[in-house]
C-alpha cells in the first residue's frame, strides 16, 4: 500500500501565492469550508456562489493577494470546465434521449417482465446501474423513482425493498464510475488512468451495490414500512407505450461509452506501445469525449428514430437536455476553482508536510478528506473535486493502479452520510413521502454503507495489486 512520502513533489513544487505557515493554512482551509457550508445551509445560497465566495475567503484567510486568489480560482474553474464540461453536456444529451424516446421505459419494462417478487430488488439494482451510467444522480432519481413507486404499488411490494436497491445503484454509479463528473474530475486531478479507474470502479461497485442495495433493503424495510405515496405515482399516457426503441438497441447505446473506454484500457495493457497504430486508435475512440459523442450520435438513430422523432424533435430534445445542466457545470467549475485555490495557497504541500509522520495510508487519508468535506457541504461532487485537489500530491509516486484506487477512495468518501444539507436527501424524502427521521434511517444509512464498504474494498485491493 502506498504511503506518504517527504519527497513526493520535490521536483514539481510550485511556489505558493502565500507565505502562510501550516497553522494559518489549516485555519484558512477550515474557514473557507465553513464559509461555504454557512452560505449553503444557513443562507440557502447557490453552491456556485458559495464556492466562489469560499474560495476568495480561503485566499484572504491564507494571506494571499486578492488578485492572485482570483486568478487561481478562475484558472481552476476554466481548466475544470474545459476538462469535463463537454462530457457533462454529452451525458445530459444522452440521458434526455434515453428518457424522451422511451428507451429507459423499455429497459425497465423488459427486466421487470422477467423477474418475480423475490428477485425484484436485484432487478432494480440492475435497472438503476444500467440507466445510471449516462445520467446525473438527480436526473436518475427523477427518471427511476416514479418507476419504483409504480412497481411497489402495482405489485404490493415494500417500498423500501424496491426503492433502496434502485437508489444504491444510482449512487454507486455516481460516486465511483466514470463518465460521471465527480470521478472524471478526480481522475484529472490526480492524473490517474481513465480506463484503469473505470475497470477498478466497476470491480468495487458490484459488491458495494449488492450490500447497500438488496441486502440492506431488508433491514430498511423493517425500520421504515411506508406505502408508496399516491400523489407521486405517475399515470403514463397510453401513447408513451408505443413506438419505443428496442431493448437490445437501447442497452447497447447506453453501454457503448463504457465498452469503448474499457477497450482503451485493455489496449493499454495488451499493446503498451504509444507508437503502435492500434493503441493510438483505441486511445482516440476510448477517450471520454469520443466515447460519449459516439453514444450520442448512435443514440439519435437507435433511440430517436425508432420513437418517430423528426429532425426538429431530436434537435429540441438535445436543446432541452442541455438546459438543466448550467447549474451543474457552474458548480463543478467552481469546485475546480476552489481546488486550484487550495493548491496555489500551498495546502497540498501542507498536507504532505503535516502528514508525513502519520501512519495513515494515503488511500485512507484521501477517503477521510472527502468524508469531512461531504459532511460539511452536502455535495458529493464538491467533496470529490475539493478532496481530489487536496489529495492530488499523494498520487505523485503512486503506481497507475494505486492512483486509480485513490480516485475511488475519494469517490467513496464523497458519498458518506447524506443529510439535510444535501439536495439528494430532500429529493428522496419527498418522492418517497418520508419524514426526516425515516429518510436518515434509510437513505442516509444506505449512503454511509456505500461509502464504508467501497472504501474498505479499495484498501483491500491496494494490498493485492
């Protein structure tokens, strides 16, 4: 297992924008995070504004010149948006095509038609995991929870037995598996290999989602026994059941970017020659941009055309898919700005200097940093982006596999105990018709199980690879 080293960044150290000592930098980090938390929770300020103000507050508390703090923030924002902004847009388009064409319904209906009562929780995990691959967490909830409610109501099943596995599938994909924004940002920050991160992410995700989904749902159903709220159960119009894309074509479209990225990872291992034509081809087609772009272009024909979409309807669907992601882009970008401010103030080097005498493995430290920021801000994406910035120096002397495991450790920590400062908490509460206590017993505990199990599996993997 890779541990902290004094010489990690000796060759690549960048002069910080402040001469503050470790104590002042530590106080500045806590103050910056406190400002963000206070603005989000107390004053209900949008996370983009809170992160912007918190970044400037961090620089001010650290004694950095304001103009340099602004430059650090804007540089980090621009770099982050440039790196993942297009990917977020392409993922949103694919998700909108999947929803509007009826492709998502086709996957759901096909799997449910082949499952019985006892296997329904496992079916919901599979549905959520497959559909959750190209979708943002909030979009996945909006898409899947109505299905969960219909299944629970029509089959007279426990809402928690059906709902918790679906939520677990969505959450695990969101925190551990690219091309979701959080893992992509972390991969970029620690300079990890995308294909290796994806492969290890899937390896960790499978047992994690089983434990947090079907297994924990048995306990959750005993703790909280509530019926599906009638007001939230949608009535599908009859025309929605016609002219849908086929199950095979829909599934192939959703999995296409994952297959392309895994193919690139396999080529990197088998060929391992940057000058080889085969590897160069796979490097191109397996890049996140090309993989997602290919899925969108294929989806226009495999999802839009079978649903009877005209060119105008496809164009409108793409436009509607892009509209809701403005806030996500800004939050992710501002998180990158906060990360860059942390780095430029010398916080990364401070983490190395302070922790060099600790016996804490680097992977565990990355997990703990993400846990603290998650609890403080309520955002898994903010926790991932910020923790990746702080933990990035830890990856300087890591192997390819261990750098990927650091990404997964951060992603696992970012899911720890969702509570009242997390938008997902309130989405689940309202959709399932729960009170705050019931939401904590189910959703919050499930998120904690995901975080702890995934973090433990990452540490175990680090011992054998």
